[in-house]
C-alpha cells in the first residue's frame, strides 16, 4: 500500500526523499520504504514526521492508525489491576 498522503505532503513542500532523510537524519532508503508502505516509522520518527509536516500521525499514516483497540485490549493482560480484561 502506497502512502499517498505522506508522498503528497512531501511533494507539496517540494522536499525530495533525499532532503527529508537529511533533515531527519535517517537513511533515504528508509524514507522510500515508509513512503511505499514496505516499512513503518518507529514512534520517535512518527512524531518527527508529524511535526515536520505540521500534521497529526493519524492523518499522515491512516493505515497505522486503523487498529482494532477493543480486540487488542481484550487479548492483553491488564497489569494495572492484576487481572485479565
């Protein structure tokens, strides 16, 4: 899945993949992989990219924001209350 919003925002700012990688101190291949959907940013990079493009992580990467939270919570042990949910 191509990340069209990511690419569109990058192009709108007239920033190349190379320039973005230099600005954020990461490899150009990682930017290519993120943009093409073959890779994902870690949490720190996700927020750097959001700040760089002046948008939210959810807007920039809707595919990463689309998580079934209810299912995740039901299948995860709740360590705060020392019981399963």
